[in-house]
C-alpha cells in the first residue's frame, strides 16, 4: 500500500479515529463531505487548514479500508 503519511491515528485524538495530520478532522468527515456532493474545492474553502493532498489521502485511505476483508474464524 502506498504510504499515507497524512493519515494519523492517536488514542487521544477523536477517539482514535483516522484523522488528517493529527487534527480533529476525521477521514470519515472528509469522505462524508464528498459523499454529500461537496467538491474538493468546497471542502478546502470550508476548512482552510486542509490541503488538497489531505483530501486525496483521505479518499485513498477510505478506499483501502473498504477493500479489507474480515475472515471469521470458527472457534471450537
């Protein structure tokens, strides 16, 4: 997987959710904004402390997580 150096997870920040550069902006919030029809430029205008690459990495991270598979193991 490509390095996602702008995505951070810290237990004390937003409950350990994946965030942008340690800020209190979660990947889920960014992806939710895109899903709601907001453009990257609109998000950047609403959150001036974000950079275009922050949003691109959030989308790549979400895509990577969506591709993960959980395999349930049987217990005996």
